[in-house]
């Protein structure tokens, strides 16, 4: 079960970073409202926090 949680966390990290980066790039080229920017950055940071908290990463 630990491998599954770690694998899911490793999948969530790049997805979250893509969401945050896409919101920054999108705000440069498109007119986004403040709530749209905040929501997308908040979702990305929430996914990163969730992946890092429940990922069971152990340093060697």
C-alpha cells in the first residue's frame, strides 16, 4: 500500500506544478479574473501540499 501512495504522490507533483505554471502563463496572455487566478494557484498549491504530506517520502 505504501508504494501505491508514493506512486500517486509522484503523479500529483507534476500535475500540480503544471496547473500553477499554466495559470501564470495564462494570466500573461489572457485576461483572467482574480478569482480564476487565485483558484488555479490555490488548487496547484493544495495538490503539492497533499502530495508532499501523504507521499511517505523517506530520505536515505
